């Protein structure tokens, strides 16, 4: 009888695991989607990921993966390469300045097994300080089963702990910020925001149908996987998606097939933030374009353009 260590090599399965959760700044292993990385050239990399067929927050309705699952994978990709490839120490803070993506809805269809994703990354505009990068741009082609799934660009800066404390001017205590955040206001109806669960809605109603207060629930298990001292970028992207859905209520499944977002400042947990949306001219009947802005303390925190595509009739339900 063969022991475990005596089996022929042909019987040994190929083993796959996720990258260390610390590399992607996640507390829960279940929220780590990246599975590995390799250097393919000067400042070029191949990063692999696996998307689950179902997720508690990045829901997969109507047979398609949620594009914000792509955004979370991009966020993790930037962090992984920053730490593992560019040797930036833990404790440095990464902050987005812009994010752009465009997805192919057909390539987002859910299969019978989890989706194996390849991200081909090219890093440009790298600025170094004392041998460590403090800013860069990543251009990413996302491939699934040899087909182009998405193209994306993320630009971000990185701050040493002392620099970040000065930048945040007394607001860098993550645990204290979350503990002192006000109780979230009542949400808009889930179907208005394009969500199934009330707990996942990040917009609260106002007297203006096209203006909402950002709803920040620091107890949300995915958006607040761990304490942070400001509103997470993924929550801001979710507000863009939900505002775009509320702006174009179609009764079907509206999917944010593209976003172009510029981040201007941190959104604070203890101050009201207002989300405003405006419809823009669209070129196709199934695609609706929206401009979404966030205002806090009288200034624009971010500005975004998103294209919402009705996928109800084009993808299997």
C-alpha cells in the first residue's frame, strides 16, 4: 500500500493557494482573490486570480460576475506588487489617484467552475524616493480563458507611516475613527440601488431624487474587512454603481461595464458626504452613461463617469 509520500508524481494534484492576506491588506482569507504572481519583464508582471461563482457582496446575478469584483482584484494587484515585487514595507499606505476600467460583458459570464483570471501588468511613471516607489501607474490587461475580459489603469501614491500621519493631520487612528463613526442612516430601497440586501446599500435618500447621503456602515464585513481611518475606495466605487443604477431604473440587471474615477481627497468617516448623479448622452439603448460626484466639506472628493449596461437579456439568468 502506498503512503501519502510514496505516490507517483502523476497522482499528485497541482496545488493552488492564495497569496498572503497581509500582501493585499485583508483580514479575512475568504476575501483574498489573488493566487500568485511572476515577473515577466522590466516592471512587467503576470498576476493570477480566482473568482468564486458566488460571493456574499460581489453578487453574481443573471449569470455574470460583478465588475466590482474586478475592481477589488485590481486593488489587491496594486498592493501585492507594491509589497512583493517593489519591496515596499508593510505599514506604508497606498492611495488611489485614479482608476479606469472597461469590461467585456460576454467574458464576465459565470461558468461551471470558478473563473481563473490572468492580469498582465505594466508599471509606468514610477517615481522613487530613497529606492522605494512613491507613485506609479499600472496598466492592466485582464484575460480569462485566452479572451480579453477587461482593460484597466490604476494610478496611486504610497506614503511612509510618518508621512501618512502628517498627511492625515490627526485622523490616522483607524480603530478610533471606526469606533467614533456616526450610525449609518436609513438606506434607499435595495432595488433602487440595484442590490438584494438592505445591508449592502450605501446610499441614503434626500429630498432630491438625484442626490444621496453616503451611507457608511463600519460594521459591514466586506467593505470594512478591517478598521480604516477613512471611507474605503471600494465603498466609493460601490456608491458610483448604486447611483448609476438609481439614475437609470430599468427593472433589469444594470452592470457597471466601465468607470473612470478621479480621487481628489480622502472621504472622512465622521462628516456627511453627498453623492450626486447626472445622466449623460448615451450611444446605445442598453448602455446608459452617468456622471457621479461626491462632495464633502464643500469640495469634490471624487468625480466619476460610469457606463451602466442592461445585461438582463444578453446573459443567462
